[in-house]
C-alpha cells in the first residue's frame, strides 16, 4: 500500500466496468458507453476515436491501431492488426534514386494508408453491440463543440507545431500558434467525416469524397497514393505470441509491431536475479539497459511486415536469449546497437476497457510522430500519419520499403495472464520505449510484487540511441554509478512514456491504474 503522506494516486476499484486511458474525457465516454449497454469493444472504440480530438498530436483517424481482446466468458486472446500499407506504386529504389538514405518523415512518401478506421468498423460489426452511430456520437459532439486543451497535451502540442504544413496549420493552430491550457480545440471537418462513417460504415472513409480529399492532398505533394490503395485497406486478424516471466505470461502482437522485442527482453532478463537487486538501484537499470540494447539490435535486423520476415522463431527461441544474456557484463556498458531502421518518435495513445461480462480490450492507436506527417487534407482536416518513416531504404533488408507492405511499428498493446487466473490488459506509450516499458512492468510485478498503480508510477530509464535516459525519480547516486559503468547518462526533458492498465482480479473486482505522466485516469462504475 502506498504512503498516504506522499503525493500519489490509489488504484481505482469497480465491478461493473472500467476504462483507463490518457485523457479523462475519453475515459468518461468509455464508461458512459458501458453504462448504456455497450460492451468493452464499443467503449474502447468510442474512447479511442475521441482521443483523436483530445490529443490530436498523438493520434487520429488518419492513423493505425493494434488490438488485443478477449470475448465474454472466454480468456482466449485475439489480435487484430489495424495498420496500413505503403501505396502500391512506391518502393525504396525510387527514394534511393532521389538521393535519400531514409524516408523523408514529413513528406507524402512517409504516409501509409490509414488502417485504424477499417479496424474500428470491423471490430464494431464483429465484436461490438451498439453500432457505429452510437459509439461515434460522443466524438462527433466534441469535435463540433470543442474540447479544452489539457496540460500535458498543451505541453506536447507546443513542441510539435513546426511540423504542421498547409491545411494542417489552419486545422491545428490558433492564429498560427499552439493552443494553451484550457483553450478550446474544435475539428468540425472530422465531425462530418465521422457522421458519414456512422451512417455508411468504412466505405464513407475509404471511398468517395473523404478518400478523394486525402488523395488530392497527397497527390498534390507528389505522393504515389491511388484510390485502389484506400479501397483495399483491410485489418488482419492474427494469433498473439507470448513469453513466460516468473509467474506471468506476457502476451504480445505479432510483427509488424515490435512486441517480439519485449518478449526477447524478458527472456534475456530471466537469466539474471533481478528480484535480488534493489528495484530502484543502478544494477537493475544497467542489466535492463543492456538487455534492451541486445533485443533492439535483433529487432533492427529481423522485424518487419510478417509476410516479409523469416527470423521470428529464432528471435523468440530460448537459446537465442541465453546466448545474448551471456554477452552482458554486469559491471560495464556495451556499445549501443546500430541505428534503428525506424525513426524515433514518442507519440501514441493507449486505452484499455474491461466490462461486466469479462470482455477485455487492449488497444493502441497512433499517427507516429507528433502530428504525424504534418500533412492534413484540405476539406476535412484529416491529419495523415507518417508510419512510412518506419521503413528502411536499405536494399534487401526485411523492413525495406515496398508498395503494399506494412512498415515496422513501435505501437504494441499488451496483456498479462497471471498464474492465479487474473488477466491484465495494459499498454505503455512512448514510441520505441514500449518494449522496455512492457518488460519493466512485468518485472515490477514478477520480481518485486509492486501493486499496479505503483508499478506505473515507478521511475523509468531507457537506453536510447547511445544515451541512457534516467528520469528524475532516480537518485543522483544511481546516475553517477551508471556513468561510472560507461553509460552516457541524461535526465530526459520529457518524462519517459506513459501507461494504463486494468487488472481483472479473480474475485471479479476490476483494479485500474493510470500513469501520472499523462493527463488521464482510470474510471469505473
């Protein structure tokens, strides 16, 4: 139990339903959907779409999503890949011929066709109860009337405005500047798009006037996108992958997300006595950082669109983790892995919902960089993701850009099965930090028995492109020790990531937690 003398928050307890996400308005909307007879999938979609209005720098209907979920009365975990593909007419050779070494992140070639809307429509039809008109109504309302900008949102918004271009500056700036805390943000164009989707389904987004608006914008900037690229978007059901860590089974999405990186990290960490270390000490940070370097190096070599990779089984094999663990010196930092094929980002939203029938949803939804590509369609103001910047232009690499291919993604929803039968959908935001965040959360539970809210509150560190970022929650002595081990240590300007989780206990009580690094909360009823 936390010390009530100190700042902090308690876990939220309820029995009939719960949502945890990064903005209170989205959490309240999800709980309202549950109380009106919707199930967890209805609520998760409603909350997620609204987050595109509450946190437009993080996500939106021009982006992608991944989902893990269970059905009522059945703990089998299902997965849906709602990520989009590069336009059929684009490939790496074209960009190499133009002199590029990476995909230009703020141009049309970085824009993969948005997949989230197709996934939302598919899941509403196959798993939901209320229908699109009911679950999109709250976002339509708030997009028209406006949402007051929250503190963390305002902080992030002001740091990303230089990326906005053309119509995006009109849609996402106020008199040429970022909105301040409490200022109202409206998106009437998106309200109209959602009104059409509510009435006509996915066709209203991927065909007709809305698709034509996105195409005209992209083609006008030199993009290779065609109507067929939009019309052919289809989310893909997949089978999750998992690893055992202590008494936990950690469940992740298949590639093109990098959940396999989190599983490899856990497999490496299992070779060390993490539980015997100080949970806030330098030794634990060091071992975790070294495991991350090795796991991310494997990611950079192997992971891609599942249809274009061959080494997933090798990456997850126990002997691979054992060999990598032997490379770690407990006293000295190794060199960082080669530069990631994916360009760095940290902008994502996560939402989890559990309902009274036990259905659990773990959903993550993003436009990649802050404000994505910085490109928005002229008529409806749909901000386009730049997930294509996740491709490499290296010839022959599994993640090489090709038409019709999905890029490597950083966004990964998670679930944990506990030995006693408890189930916990969870997610960690923060771009490529996410596998480290998943491993850290599992370790907080398995190695240290930390309660859920405290596990999210706990300070974080992350080895990122040659720099070990160590939050202010660690002591200066820890930072000094890590520096003596050979790490280049910095206190990050922005807190590392964010997280949300709901634990469905075996007694039927739902326990929700929300990361204080964000504006959000857990709400139940």
